[in-house]
């Protein structure tokens, strides 16, 4: 299973020593932005060889490339990792895994997750229920657990969010 997960986008270079400036809203940054992580940009297999954070961006060096002229070809392209390379805790999940999940509150099916919204403060799932959409914040007050195998999101008090 070589399913790829998008973890960010190269938006520019940084300096002249071959660092890529990466914009990301990936929710598990600490699991993928680390030295030694295999990544894919432009169908090329690369490895992160250095990383640092600058303002709201990740600055990464790949394959020990120290030449700006060798990295500009990656600008504008997404960065991917193999899903199997992301080591999750037993009860943890990637936000994108929630898409298509059935949402259950108590014993009642209250819809399906259709989208994920991310922000600096909270992430939200958009749920479609009886031709109406509503958002559920992904916080402990509303999300009990996600069963990755059955693709079921168990909620608490989410029905109160339906307008």
C-alpha cells in the first residue's frame, strides 16, 4: 500500500544554500517534518536532511543539496509522504481519514463527513445530514473517538450544532 499523503507545498526557496520554504497545514507536522523522512516532490524520491521553522514556514533541505540552482525546480509543487511512513498512536488518525466517515451520536447516524476545515485554532469536519451541512469542531467536547477500521466518527453533543 503506497498511498501518498500531501503534507505541504514548496512555495519558494530560502537563502542561497538550498533550503525549500514550505507552507503546510498538515495536522501531524511533528511526525513528518523530521530529518531522515522520505518525501516525494515532482515524482522524485527525496529525504529531508535538515529542517527548521522560520515564522509560519518550515525550511527544509533535501538530499544534502546546498545549491539554490538545484532546488528551484521544486517551487510550486506539493510534498508527499507514504502513509505507511507516518507512525500514529493507536487511537490517533489523520484528518483526511475522516472524509467519508459515518458520524454517530449515541445510536443515531447523524450524517457523513464531507470536508475538513483547518485553522490555527481548531479543525472542523463538515457533516452532511438530511441535505443540511453543519460543522463539528474536532475537540474533546464533541469528538469521542474515530474508529479507523470501520470509518465511524463517534460524537457527543454534535446534534446541538445542527441549525
